């Protein structure tokens, strides 16, 4: 199938669109990719919605909130613009939307919630292509974490690589996929990654992120603050586990990081990201022979240096394997769309804690 995968991540920086020819189990070829940044006003409004979503959900007002509905429409239109800019013919779009609230169950019998905004019917009508969406809710309804979704795609990509191998994505939140010699999958969110660093750069520098890690490289990690952050119970909890973008916000406020200098605060947050990944590695059955890093974090020398100092195996960007680290998650949703169309599982006990391999997703026809 000719698919276009679409991804808007927790960093809220824009839409990635990637063309993939796939049957969901193999890659025929990768085509072009594009990234469309969000206009500043949309990014600001999305961040405000993320901040407000827990309260709105608790009050039962999230579904009809005018701000949410407006953001969903504008976000969908930006996705349509990305598809149009890509300019590739497609049979399916894989539309993840934007996660604004992720609260999976933490104990047996507890009902989890995951909420992605976006209007798949509007997108299908606008671009004239069937849209596959709602990849997470079936897994969450069955008691799974609903995240991460990309491990089955990582397994397809890594078929020829020496194993065990760990594929680490550093977006706003970090997630890791461990692939064993026989294709076994273990995957979960590691902890905060670029999200707190981006927030720190906005407050300290008035910039969207710490370009080239310059601020973090100029500072020293504060051991006392780092120790308080390392005490967060998420880091010692066994997988399956996943995070919301804001799950560590209170811990970051309580840690004393706000009293640090701009450079020392950035260095401490970079070190904390690496500590989270180091803690994650303790949950693998066997150590990986290498770590392949995707997402914006691989471009941050401070993060990559901290990871190399924390992990025993080589830490390299995914480009060493011939992959496109900027397009990887969008490509994944192209492959996942094909899997939905064929009724293949998206999630597994080792990736989300689902009780069995789980299908999911829904398809909206372009001309209903």
C-alpha cells in the first residue's frame, strides 16, 4: 500500500509527514518526508490546552471545550497542508493527531484514558484519501498502556541488525524499544526528554529549544536537584509503563531546579534524561549491543554525551543504520495504517502490557 504517516509529537513543534510503501510487515520503500512547523499561535494554544486538559477532563468538559475544538480544527488543517506539500499519491493516511491527555491504568481494574485531538473526517475530505486514526484506545480499553506504538515498526526496521538492540526516541518524552535475538519486544516510556529542556530554554533564553545543546554544555549538573528527581517512583516501576507530557512537572517544580542558573539548569535536565534512560536499561533481559537514537534529542550534543557516559554500549544516531531520525515516527504511522487495514496487531504484552496482541485503529473513508 502507498501510505503517508503523520506525526505531531509531545514537543509540539509541528507536523511530520512521510511516504511509505508497505504491507505493514515489510517496507517496500521509503519516499520523501516533510515537516511543517506549527505557527506560534497554534503552538501556544496547544500548550495551553495540554495544561488545561486534566482539569477539563475531570470536570467532564474536555469533549466540548471550544478551545479544544478550535485547536483540533486548526491542527487538522495543518496536517492536510503537510500532506498536500508532500505531494505523493496515497491509498491511506496514518493520522495520530495530537495527544493532549494520557492517563493509562496503573493498577488492575482501573480504567485508563488517552485523548488525541484531530478531525479524521475533515482530513479525509480535505485530501481525498482514507484516514486511519485512533490507534491507542482499543489497547487502553483492554487494560494496556496505549503506548508506545512504534515498537512493531522498529522490529521491521531492525530485522538485519545484530541483537539485542535498543532504539531510543527522544522527543518531549523518551521511549525505548528493546528487540531481542528472536524478535522479542520490550518497550516503554523512559521519562522526560526534550520537553523540560525545551521549556527551560523558553524561560531562560526565549528560544524554543537549546540549540546544539550550548546552554547545557556550558553548565554543570546539580547533584542535589538530580538526586531529588531520581527519587521519582516512575523510574523504579517495572514496565509496562507510559507517561503524559506533564507527569513530571510537579517533581521538576519541587526539585529546586528553578533556582539554578540557566546553564546549570539545562545541564541538570540533560543529565536527568540520561539517568532515566539508564534506569530503563535495568529492565532489559540482556544488555543491548548498541543504542540507536531517534528524535530531536539526537541532535543535542549535551544529551548524547550524557547518554554515552551513562550507558555501557555504543550510543549512535539512527542514521548509522541508514534510517531517517527526523522521519521515523511519521514513517511508523504509515506502517501502522497498513497494519490496521490488514487487521494486524499494533501492540503486544511486552510493549503496552496488553493482555494479548491487540489490533486497533479506525478507518474513515474519504468519500463517505
